[in-house]
């Protein structure tokens, strides 16, 4: 994960309070500085494909990272593209999100919905 170190947070503090991990990350993302967007996107997509499944102690099962998850980083729910600066921030936070899934032992809320849908 060399790229994560290069584009990672300027400061990172992880502290433990009971069984809950709090992550405070400070990033400097300028809306006009999207010059390395394509490289960052490609690197993030490459990293994302290597994640696959991660065991979550909080849920007691593996969490899957399918391709739809990467699309969620790039697109909004209505399939319109997120702002480049928002995408870049999400790209940079992805390694920390994976780490959080691996380390967290509790969760605050959980919602499961079962819906019927038609496959075209």
C-alpha cells in the first residue's frame, strides 16, 4: 500500500476508548487541485480490487467489498458523478475505512433491509 502512504493523511490519530475506536484524520483537499485525480482513481481502484473480504469483529463475519462499492465512491445514488474533490477524499480515506472494519469491535447502528427487485 505504498500509494496510501504517499497520498494519505497529513496527521492521523487513533485512540482507543473502551471498545470503540475513534479515528481523527485531517486532510487538505483543494477543490481546484484535481491534477492527480486520474492516477489516484486508478490506484484506488487497484487497491479496492485487492480487498475482497475483510473479517469484522463487530459483526462477527466477513464484510464483502464488491465492485458496486467502488462505484458508490465515484457516483451518487442517482448515478450522477460525485464532485472530483469528494471522490478524492473518499479515495484517500478508503485504506482507513478498511482498517476500521478490521479493528472495530462495536457498531452504533445497523439496518438490514430486504427488498424484492426485478432482474432485467
